C-alpha cells in the first residue's frame, strides 16, 4: 500500500482494514493454525519474514510482552492489543523524526535522529540502513515500511533500539542463519573495548599497588612464619627500604603491563562470548550458558597472559629486589633497563619465560572462575531487577543498569574465589620468576622442583603464603577493574 497524496498514513486507515491486516499477520505467525502463539510459533513466523531477525531473544521478549494472561501463549486479542499499542509508539517516533511533516523520513532526518542518539554512520552505512526499510526503492521511508519492519520489535521504541534491531536483522543469510559479519558489535567497537579494558586495568592496579608489592615480598620469603606479625614485619621492612614510595616499586611497569593485558583480556572475552553465542545457537552474547561464560573467561586469560608474560616476569623480579630510597631516586630511570639487561645476559630470551606453562595452567581456571562468576552474577542480577521492574510496569521489560556497589560485590565474590582456587600455582610461578634475586636467591630446575622445595620448607601452608594480602589486593582490584570497565563501556557507547 503506497501512501496516497493527501491521506494520513496512520489515522486514515479504516478500522476494518486495520483489523484485517492484524488478523493476516497473526495467521502468518500461527503457521500451525492453533489459534495461539508460543515462542516456537513466533520464531517460525520470523523465519517466513526474511527482513526480520530469527532471534530467540526477540521471540521470547515478544511472548513475554504480549502474554498478559501469563499462560505461556498469545491469543489473538493479546496480539491485537500489542499491535495497536506498538503502532501508536511507532507513529509517535516516526512523526518526531519526520521534521518536514510530509509523512516520509528522508536520509538527512534519519541521520539527525541517529546523531542525537550518539550513533554516527558514514554515507554507505546510512544508505544500507535506509534500504533495509525502503522496500519500494524510492529513497525514503514511508510509514507503512517503517511499521512493517518494526512492528514485532518487543523493546521500547527508541532510535537506539531500532538501530540495534536493524544490525541484528542484517546479519541473516539467505537461509535465515545468523552470520557474524563486520557489523558485529564486538568487532566494530574493538578499539573501544580495548580502551575500556586498558583504563580499567590502569586505575585498579594503581589503586592496589601496595598490596601487590606486599604479596610479592611475602611470596619470595622462605621463612615458615605466615602470621599477621610477619605481614606487619614485611610492611615495616618495605617502608624502611624505600619509604612510602617503596610500596609502589614496579607500579610504573605494572601499569605498562596491565593496560595491554586488561585491554586484550576484556576484548577477547567479549569476542569469545560472541563466537560461543553462535556455536551454542544463542543470539544475545550476554545470554550464553554459564559454561560458555567460563570458557570465554579462560580463553581471555590465556591470550592476555601469554602476550604480557615477559613483562610480568620483569615486574616480579623488580619487586623482589631490595630497593632503597636512594636507588629509587637515583636509578629509577635505568632500573628497569638494567634488570632486563642482566636477565638477558644470564639466560637469554628464556629468562623472560620461566613458569610459562604453569602460569597458563593457572590463569585459565582463574580467569574462567573470575570472569565467569562475575558475568553470571551480573546477568542474574539484571534479569531479576528487570523482571521486578517489568512487573511494576505491567509486564513491560525494564532497563536496569547495575550500580557501582553491585559491580563491586560481583567482582569481590568472583575475584576471591578465583584467586584462592589457583593460589598455589601462582605462588610457584612467582618464585620461578623471582629466583636468583636478592629477595629470593634460591634457584630451581623446574616448577616441580620449586613446589617440592616449598613443601619441604613450609609444608602445605607454604603454598598459601601471602594469600591474605593477595585477597586484600584482589578484592578491591577486581572490583575496581570491573566497575571502571562497565562505566567506561557506557561512556564509550558500547554494551
């Protein structure tokens, strides 16, 4: 139906015409002729409408929104009530965008609306966006095209939701299978994820640098005492060697390490979630199974750990060196270079990779538990709060965002479990990295040798030396990191 000159595309449609149109749409979705729609029926109906996304998330959201009787199915009256309300929303937004008032959305009007929402497209992307609606190929979007494309969008009618809906629908192949193309959100916003991860790492690591220094100091000591008094003694000794600045020895290198490490870790995590969503048949990467989240976290940890391992070793050796105030002030500029040079002269390139296998074995379960538990807790909280908000609004989906206290709590739980679980592996790896330094003069032939000597010297408790400061560091560090990461993502406009 092409809009007639002088007619109103929304108000001039007769009731009988509108009723017949809604009935035809309902019947097209009810392909089995049962008289009601469930999630499977809606999904089958989506597959018949090639310009709409065959996404389980949209089908289940539409079912939830329409099913006012809460019986798990949508009858015609429920569907009709939804359509009438949705068409009113679509017309209001259409009119708001259509500044010229000619009942046609032109490219410049759509571009202005997207720009106001913080979405900037180049000319090619804008043309593709228009063409997705413009079934008649006349270069603009009339209300019928607008309505037909967006009628089954269950989310609130905003330009941002519409653009995300369009991005999803354009990822379908001719066989109605989802294809992860260049429009994939993680790939398209790679630099933003890298930036958010880098910012999160730098802020969290600087805030917790004294705890990291204390942890390395305690791990590299071989005395059998692990009491609170030994911790206080370590605090006094670090202060005696370098004053307050002694607690931040190696932090510059730490930040240099943590920025790329966090950037790689968070970006790989987001990308792995997208890939696993495709492999598990889930269209929303944030709705993947719990096991898939753990795998994504483990893979992210492996990639980031491998890439920065030489810098991690260098940082550990610097922290294990007995640094005085004088050396800090007079040799700081050359300290890192001299340490790296001495390591290379002693063992060549292998000096930067001691305990790599052990480190990778430890980082996979750590990051799997850390990121997996964090993501699961966050998503569970969001679903619960959105359902609560939805009930208050009569079934409409909520849009709650977690506040900083929720993010801190999720990070605290996940970080504590992950760090405690793999701490013995971390201790052995740290001792391998620090071997031969003034703070840890012992030498080891292998990771097994380091573990055996640790047990002989300190028993089973020896594998948990420094755990207290580690948890004091991990809890705020992970919590700050996740909180800064989430808020950085929001500031950068990524989900």
